[in-house]
C-alpha cells in the first residue's frame, strides 16, 4: 500500500503521478478515485498528463484512450490495456494498493 496524498490535494478532474519501479497515475473522477499504470501501452507517455473525460483518459501523445475502471483501451492506436490498482482513503489520505506483477494481459 502506497500513501499518495491527502484527498483534498487531489480535487475532482485532477490526477497525480506516483513515481516508483512502475509509475502509477491516480485520478479523481467526481469523487471516485482510480489508479492505473501511468505509461501508455502504445508509446511511452504519461497518462497523468492526459485529458480526462469522465472515466476515460486520453494519452497526450497519440490520443489513445483508456477506461480508468478496467484499464482497457477504448480504441487505437493502443491495443494493450494498462494495469489497474485498488484505491482507498484512510483518515483522509489516498492509498494505492499496487497490483502484483509487471505485465498486463
């Protein structure tokens, strides 16, 4: 479990990047929190820097889109999903439970 930040520091419509062995992006979608691997599976670009539209994030590099709930791409050019991670809030602090493994299906 990785502490990210206080909930008030990640307002709705915003994202934050966690650096580590594998970078993770955490998104606040109208109060619902989602975490995915931060790197687009099409080409190396930060999804935390992408454009959020509801439960979908668009990669800023080549417009690949991923559903934050499943990690699945919603269309080309990305064909592989990004890994999702469980998120919860404990005493006002956002925590990400990193999914084991380094490969996505």
